[in-house]
C-alpha cells in the first residue's frame, strides 16, 4: 500500500475512532441510549449483497435489513454511514414507499413521511438499499457500516437516536483484492497471469489426477502471488483438492489464470449441477469464497418422461392426478432415493397444492411457500414411477389463473436427473354473487311515506368487480289492487323499471358491486290503498353479474309489515238547492 493510501486509510480510521469516542461519550451522558438499555426503543440491522472488491468504480449494491426490536416506539428515520473513506456511496436506491432519501459520499439518510404511517413499528422491519464504490488499494480493506435510527423522521434530537446492533451476518464488510470468476478442467496446468484457457466443466465421477485451473482478476494495485496457505478448493464436484501452485499475477481488467490445482479427485456422486467453491490469495490480498456452478460428474441419472398434452383442471375440482402416464427409468441403478415435484411456472402460494399419499417406503413433504413436493426414501424405480403418477394438483382460489407448469425429477444415489414438465390447463368458473338481507322487517303504515325495504342489505362477488342487474320482487301477498309499489331512484348508472302488475322492480346497468349494494339499500315500499291488506309482504332481492353461467345470486328476502289506519266516514252532498214553498208539504233536503 502506498504512503498516500496509508495516510488516507489512517485518516479515515482516525475519524472512525473519533466518531466511536463521541458515540461512547453520548452513551455515557445518556444522550444516545445503548441498544442493551433502550428496550423500549432499539434496533438491529444486517447487510447483504456483494461480494465487493477494491477498485470498484462501478459500485456494488447492498441491502440493509433494519428491525425495530423495541417494544414501544416506532422508527421514523435512519442513517447508514460508510465504514470509512475508502468507500464512497454513489446511490441511495431503495427505501419503503413514501420515505425520502438523502445521499452523500458518506452514506444515506432515509426519512419516513410526515406522521407515523410509514414508520417501522415495534417488531417490524424494512429494507434499504445503497450502492457503494471503493478506491484502488494494494490490499484488502475491511470495515463496519453504521446504522443510526431515530424515533422521529429527523435527527435533530440526540435523545431520539440509537445505534442499531448487528443481527444475522451483522454490518461488517470487506473489499477483496482477488476475484474468482471461473474454473476449468484442463489436461495440464496453465500459466499464471495468462488468458484463461478453454477447458471443460465435466469429468468422470471418482476420477483422479485432474487439473483445475482457477481464473479471475487481481484487482489490487500491485502484482501479487497467491499461495496455498490462503487458497482453497471445495464443493460438491470434488472429493479432494490435490495441491496448489501459482506465480506472480499482475493487476488486470480481464480474466486471467490465478492458479492451478493438480491431482484433484472428482466426487463419486455422479450427476450434473455440481459446484466448486474456491478462494485464492495471499496474506493481505484474498478473494471471497466463491461458488462456481455447472460442473458435471459424469453418470447416467434417472430420467422422468411426462406424457403428451396438458391436464385439465376446472375451478373447485377435487385434487386431480397430474400425469398418470409418466415414466421413470435409470439405466444404471435399480433403486432411487428421492424425487421432486414442483410448480415451476404460474405458482400461487395462497391457492396451489401438490398432494401425495405415502407409499412403498416413499414419504412426501410439501412446502406450500415454494410449491415444492419432496419425496424421500429408498425404493425401486417402478415404485417411484407409481409414486410420481399418483401426485395430485388442487387449487382453492375462486379466481385462479389459467395455467401451471409442473416439473418432475428423480434422484439415484448420485444425483437428480433432468426435470420433465407437464402443463395443467385451468378453467375458471364464474362464482355467483351473494345477497344477504339484515334481520327484522320494515314497517309501512297506511297513508304514510314509503319505507326502505332494507337499508343494511349487503352484496358481494368474489370474482366479479361489476354487476349488470338486479331484481326486487314482492313475492308474497302482493296486491296490485292495493297499489303495492317498489320505488327506486336511478343512480350510479343503474336504471330502475317497476312493473305494477307483477310487483317486480328491475334494475339494469353496469356498475360496481358497491354501487349495486347502495342501490338495493334505497328501494322503498309503498301502498296507495285506503283499505290495504295487512298481510305481510315479502320482498325478494337478487343480483346478476352478467356472466354466461352461474350469474344469478341467491334470493334473499325481507318482510314488510303493513298497518291499516281507520279512515273517518265522509258525507258528500249533491249539487243544486232543494225548493220549498210556504204552506207546502215538507221536502227532502238532499234526496240524492
């Protein structure tokens, strides 16, 4: 490391010490409560992402998970501060909805919106993202990110602040000097520092004497020679790593040979998708542990072959066999140790289920969060074929999406074979809307105003946001002669038409379920007779979602009682004036 770099790092670390001392002083005088003592307001945080390397001019994105571990107070803001000046924050890219972000080279400040609606409640957690770059260095650099949380959405009052403790992987970070990018199987060792050779990713299972070439970059500012003490090789692809050799490797911007492992023994567990886990470096210049995928220990794994076509499934069907005609074979093993069935496309955790009944020593376990059914137990290939043929699919949704892809695979003692897929074609079925009237009854009095039939009726539809119509009918004791009427005022695109002969009010027009509920709640009953029948009328309500089938709801009813009122007698005289002559006979006052 150069004198200038040492000075820069030393200055940053001195600044870090000053900040640490200041924090300790605040803790001592009680201005910044410690996590241990502030049980009503406390937090923990962790960092994920990377790995990161020195001389990272593009930047690496990290995710910080912050959990409110206090029991009383919400978190309204937080600051994430870089370890020291070797890191530069270039972007503050992620925060909960509504939070504001302020970015500086030293870190990010995140604040919730005014009020407590966006705050992190006790027991809750949130994630925040930032991108940081690193400066050129001659060696690895390490540090710890700091997270300060606030009870409010500002940092003006130190008594409202607390530093989050680490959780899980904590807040430590490291920028590495070496970057492992790939590995190839080669017939002979390659020259360190040279371009990475073309090689293979496959070798016979349990074979010995293999050479594995590790390729990548020296990202430091100086030439470095990796050594065996700080290099390693593992993973599922190998049984033993053999011996390591290398030579000085200059800094580079492209992949170069970093070292060779000779006399490597490949695993006896044949199969594809094996991993190599490699590190490379020297005392102060190292790489992160890097997992490289896609290596093959050659073997003949079991094969699952699904039948042609797709499996039909209709909404609300019982569990349905996915593929009763699939086949399982293995050319070099008579028994298998496991299988997997997963919903590989279209999976909806809330409604999808794969079913299996344990049989022939094979046990099934379904993970509803991932849509994966795992079968375990040693059994013959034929038994596993029978088991996989019995797996069922079911869906509990009233609004299912239309297709799923199911992937089957089986494993011998070496590895899983390739997946075979079967599609499920799902047909959704319209669910009828529902009407529910309230308890009790409405009461109408002769000569009185119209009464609302049911101001609390409810309407719902699990799979249709709109309805197309409704009817309200006087289905019991209707009297056209008495002038029984159901009244409605047009609203929200809904038009009413009443048939006084049948006692049926028809509503039409496309509107939301909520609009139709509001409309039904305004229907009124009236009667124009001065001598009405006092028989209780029953009003029946039904709605229509407009689908081709199953479109009508149930019929919900509510009674309307009718009370008669005694009308006083009325005397009406005829027209004209009777005539009487003096001395004449008596005449009738109103003979008509």
